């Protein structure tokens, strides 16, 4: 796989056109104590803004999260998915997409993936340059709390880092064009740090996925205001869309503090009408391992009208709900699949079991 350049353009609203390009380099091997993998650097350039730095990662855990993984099809999982008990299960592990890695199982998987990323080459220089008192982790509730970034830093480098929990989320606002939502920041737990400790923080690790980018843009702004000596911002974002990253690239913070986003495997396409649900991009150039994307698309298959379900199968669906309320994840998944394809996730799982 060689260097890849992807030009894009879309309307943010009726009066604002966003134009830019995504550049991705050739993947490079990346060894880790638990196994090998690859990383791929890139940058996203929007209009005349400072480019946003991006790193994509492939390892065993990120692959299971984004594409397919082997699963023994235990009765508890099948019950939540909605597969009837009368359906014959194979004794051989079957392939399931990462969207069906639920609850505690998902938290364990994402923790393994984040640990691999923190210990990988792209971040090594940061931990060589700074001491533990210069680093702070900002998990964004609720999803970011499950990423276990502080644990990953400790397991790889032995650093005890300060952790500042944030609660930033969407609230409905019909006055906002296209998105109909704005961001509310209700919790910023930095009072445990005194002024000297805040002044020592040079690197902020933010943890949350990026769909529209509304939340992350707001959080980056607020963190940079409260921690005035930041030298760099590292965003751990397992799922990230091009549209959302454009908003981050256009942020004022990205103009004067280096911002870099670390993503599992590939970038996503935010889907209309609200650009919250986000699917894989079919182009093989977006994937470090194109064969895994091909298998993923084959698993989802087509609907009765011949449409590829993977084109609208959201990589995140409930985003945070999948960690905390597995049944709601299935409800949200079914709502989208039924409206777009006339199918449920149980229908798709069952037809794959019969192959």
C-alpha cells in the first residue's frame, strides 16, 4: 500500500462549504510487547487551516474492534442480540462484527487496543521527553472512561498520571443548522490539581470518539484554557469521521498547539441526516488491511433491494451505550437497520450462521 491522497468537499450548512484533503502514508511495522502490528501517519488539511495530524493503528485488538472477530456464540450474547434459542448454533467459533462486542467484553478489548497504541512508536518520543507530572489524561464521560488510558500509560511506562474527568455531551438545539444539537460541558474535575500542578501539565491525552466533532472541538478549547502551558494534545479516538476531524482541524487550538488524533484502523464516513451514525468507507486505500474490510462487508451482505448494508452499518451505533447498556445498543442498531434495510441484527447474524 502506497501513499494515498483523498480530496473531499461537503457543505457544513447552506452557506459554508468545507474543502480539503486527507493524506495517508504507507503503513509501517510496529512491534509491541504483546505482538506486532502497523501504524500509518497522515494529515487532514481543510481550507487554509493548520493540518491536523492523524495516526491510524492496526493490531489484533483494533482489528477485532473495527472488523470481524471470532466468537463462541454463547447463549447470553445470542439472547441480547435476539437470535432465537431454536436457531442451531455451530460449535465452531463464528465471525461477528466489532459492533457486537458488548459491555465488559468491549471494555476489555478497547483497553488492550489502547495499551498497544500508547506503547507504540508514534508516542514513544512523548514519554521520553516528559515526566509523569507533565502528563494528564482527560477521559470524556461516558465512553472515554472505558478507554483505560491512564492504565495503558502505567502498564507501558510506569507513569502515575493525573486524570481529569470531563462530562461533555450533546443537547438538542433546533437553532443549530444540520446537526440540531450543541455541546454542554457539565463536569470538569480539575479541582484536585493546584495551580502549580496545572502549570506543569505539558501534554493532554483526551479520550473519546469523534462523530460530528462538536464535543471534541469544545473540549479541546476548554482544556487549553484551563491548562495554559500545554505543548501538545494527543486525542485517543478509536472511531473518528472525516467530517468530525475537519471541525477539529478548523479549531483555534489546532492553530497554536499541535493536536494529533490516534484512531483504530481507518477513518469513517458520517451519514446524513444528522451525521452522527458513521460507517466504514469502502475504498481499500482507507484500510491498513483491505482484506479485513472485504470480509467485513461480505459479513453484512446486502438487503432485499441489493444495497450493501456495510455502507450504512454504523461503526459506533450507541457509541457509549454499548459499554454501559448492551441491550440499548441492540435496540439502536435495530432501529437503524430496520429503517435503512428492513432487517434486524438478529436477521443478519442468523443468515451468516446458515452459510
